[in-house]
C-alpha cells in the first residue's frame, strides 16, 4: 500500500483534486496546465502536477519495464497527494500506470492501489479521442493503442464505481468544456468557484440562445460540450443501431 494515500473527501476542505486521464496524445498535459492557469487567473491557488512517466523516460532514455511500473505509480501518487491546499490538477494519476501495465505487460496488480487513490479525487476527467495523434517522446506507442487504452481506463473506473466526465473539443473549446465540467462537478464542495465561473456559464448560455435560433426554435445542440459518460455511451449506441439499419 502506498503510504501517500490521503483521507476521504469528507475529512478535508482545503484541497480539491482533479485528475486528467486518457490515452496518449489526447491533450492531458495541455489541458492540465490550461485548467490550472484559468483557475489562477480567477485568483485561486492552483497547481498542475506533471506526469512522472514523461520525466522518467527523458531521464532514462527508454520506457519502463514491467517491474518498474509500480515505482512510477507511487511517485505520481506522492506528487499529487503531497499537496494539501488549493486546487490540484493532476496530469494523469496512478490509474494510467495501472492501465498501461495491464495493456503492455498483462499485469493487473497495480489496479487495486491505483483505484483506491482515484476515489480520493473530487473529479475525474477522461479525454476524448477527437484530437489527432502526434509523436512526442518515448512514452508514445502510436495511434493504434488509444482505443484499447481508453476502453481499459473506462472499464477500470466503472469497476470501482468512480464517476468521470468525458472532455471533447479542440484547444480553447476543450478547456471551456473542462471548466464547465468542473463547475458542475465540484462546486458542491467549495462554493468559492461559483462567482468565478459565471462568465463561462454566461458564454455557454449565449451560445445556446444563438443555436436555438439556428435550429428554428428547437432545443439547442449541446453534445459537443457534453461530458456525461452515460450520455456519450447512449449516443454512440444509438448511432451504431442507426448505421446498422442502413446496411
């Protein structure tokens, strides 16, 4: 058991932890720092926690072996949970190490501790696969690994009953989608965020009013910013049924 594991959410009020998870090349790093900068611009204390794996690969000049995965997961956890105040935006968590250990080495031993740590986050954001894959360092294997890794990640979170929001969009749209998800997901814990996010809510309302007009009075289209995992699953299930009917 990793000694850095914190207490439950109900026992703390000084820190809010948000995990940004997803397959490789899905914008986790950019979004993590973007969220932290946005919160800082609102006058809030926010820290973006960088990914240990990226630094490890740069330092060692290679990707980790199976027996080295646990230490990387532990170091990631220690970085995240050593911060006890303010907003903590984690560029991945031990869950991603567990997922890659499962995918690459067929080693599922890291899931238990990783998912226990994941329950201590106030919000889990999972990156959609709508961003084009780009080569970036040793830790990236190729576009072909993104879908199976995404599947394993969602299965792991669902197996532990950990809710998550799926984030889509390009550049600023992705950041805005994440901020809206944060507004919906964590304001019940700390109300200080509410007045700061009114501008994002206002912008979204204006967008819906415009779309309402374009749709000739029909309900505004919102799925490009929808982050509900169950809704997303239903959407794609319905699309598959429809496509099947066309054949």
